[in-house]
């Protein structure tokens, strides 16, 4: 026969399971970095520098390119490439972050480069200081349900004082020579030696999209590598620029001829890799837009080429901006690849 303690545990267990299930239902974000781990492209379908980089045994950067997915185009692209239906607002927001590589790898092959010297990640948020007077604080407390606080911080006499002060400020601004730029603090400071307590509070404004740049110095060790470096540079430029002959698709699946519109540039996925897996110690990024591609063909301060005209060294800098915000739940709680 079960004891009273056992009966109590049996009663609590279903309740805990129910609460746990409810809390899981309320979680809007499911982070699964294994689903984001890219398949490493083979040598014959990718551009690489150095050409003999060992992708299975070393650290490197893998760049993948894909079509821009319009965020408000519904669940289907004009080329009939369907994406999974969104089950939550988070998934709906993240749907356009998926990399649509359909028919892109033939035009923009994946690129594998060595780890650059300067790898950094800046995650920023905007907080702004805003001033609230005692009256403003009381009004906001009232709006949030603290009706009693209004009588504490604001009285009828204070209201009259504020009205008189405002009237005095208005009259002072009409005096010739004043310039019409006096405010209440100017009046109280020059007549009473005090100013209104600003009651400054720091308020969260917005997160920022992450931006970053990667710089590579490419020195060819033969004709094949020189051609590969040139192709890498041109691939990044093609991905960054809009397409003139792009065919847009309207809501009714009617084609908009190229020339009337231009196509949005391709997107890029930047993956810091360790062998065939995402690097667990370096930050990962959501799909990015390329904002700048810069090549310095004289990085050593002098113009020098080989007999075939290829530069002795080229410094390539590519700048990116992430197309989606990252959220607190998307940061891995423990060891492993994370944003």
C-alpha cells in the first residue's frame, strides 16, 4: 500500500509534467545548430585558397550563396520552391533567412578560404537616456495602474505653479532681444536658482543588426591559384551587385520583364568551420547581405606581377550585414556552435 508521501508524489508528478509541457509550448525559439551545419562542397565544385586546403582537418571559412527570399512574399517563391510552413511568429520571421541555393551554385560556386587574421564579433543594443519630470513619472505610473501615485507627486498648487511658469516663459519669449528660445529651466534657473529634476531613466530602444568584415591576403603560388584568386574576387562582386535581367514574379505568377526592374543581389551564408562541423568557439551568423567588396592589388606598397600579369599579392576585404536579428534564446547555453 503506497505511503502518504508516495501518494503526494504521484499527485504532483502529473501537475509538473503539465506545467513543463505548457512552458515548452510557450517557447518561441528552438535553436538547433546541427540543422545549420552546411555540407562541405567538393573541390571540383568550389573555389579555394589555398588550393590544397584540408577541409576535413583544419579550420576555414565557408561562403555559400543563395537567392534573396522576400520576407513578405508568402510561403512560395515565384520559381515554385516551397519552404516549410511557419508554425510560430518566430518561424515566420526567420523563414526568409533560409538560404535558397536553387540554381545558384552554378553561377556562384561556394568559396573556401583560410581563417583570416582578424576575426571579431560585435553585438550591440541601443539604450537611450530619457528625462521624465515628477509629473511625467506620476502620469506613467498612473497609466500602468498606480492611480494613487498621482496624488503623491502632483497637487493642484503644483499644477497652478506649472501653468504660471509656462505663462511666464511664453511672455518672456515675446520680449524683444530674448530670441524666443527660453524654456522652463531657463526661467527657474534665473529666478529661483533651480531647474526641474529631469528624472533621467535609461530605456531600451532596439537591438542592432551585426556587421563585420573579413580581410584576406591572397598570394598565388602558380597559375592555377592566380586564376582561382581572380575568380574568388569576381564571385563576391557578382553576389553583391544587383542583376539587370532579373525576372520578377508578381502575386498572380506573371513575369516582370528584366529592364523594368532589377533583381535584389544574392545572399551569403558565412560559416566558420572546424573540419566538417561548425566551429564551436567562433560566432556563427545568419544569412548576410554583402555590403562592400574591396581589393587592393598593391598590398605591399609596390606594384608587382608575375610574367602572366597576375598580381604577386591581392588583399581582399568583404563586408557583411546580417539580415535578421539574433535573440537571447538563440545563444547556446553551454558548449557548442552558436550565434
